[in-house]
C-alpha cells in the first residue's frame, strides 16, 4: 500500500471529524445525549488516546500524550466517572490536528515494519495494518459523532 494513500486517508478522516466539531457551541460539547454513554468532548479525547496507544505503543514507540489521558478517554471510560477536570476541548483539537503529521513523520516509509506488540486485539502484524485498523476505528466514531450532533443541535 502506498504511503501517500494511507496517510491521505487518515488525514481526510481526521480533518472531517475536526471540521464537524470545531464550531460546535460550547454548551453542547460535554452533554451526554440520551441513548449515548459519552459526550463529543469524550469522543475527541478517545480518538486521540486510542490512536496514540495502538499506533505508537504497538509499534514500540513512546507515548506522545500524557498518561492521564487514558483515565479520561481510554476504552470503557465515560464522563460520568470523571473526578477531575478533563483536558480542555481546544487542547484536544490541537493535539488531534498535530497527531496525523506526527504519525506520518514517524512511520512514513515504514508501513511494512512489524509491530513490537505481536499479540494485539486487531491481529495486526505491521504498522500499515494497525493504521488501517485505526482509520476504521476513527470512522466508526465519526458516525457516532454525527449521530450525537443530530440529537444535540
């Protein structure tokens, strides 16, 4: 698979999400709509956190986000369980924007490199395969964000 194709797809997916949410009114960003477990704010933090974990850490790289993000945005977390203030919306938007370039800078030309974490839920073996999994995960959450926006706006 070509680097330009995969990184372009990743960037289009991420930019689409950011464009959808960056102008949302502040008063709805942290609302958990009926029928959902999380807010749009949580969705953004979750995408950042999970991408960091499965892309960087499965490839044996250092985490590029603060460790405490997992407590707020990791799998099975939800805003109802937060006991401290979560990372700010604007901070998450900035980090989400930078993350795609960092991924391309780190893994460009290395899509066929094996992952360090061989046993993983995705059964991915290479950097390219885990990036495809991550794009799929992001697309799923993009749909959830779309549904949440329809309910909230």
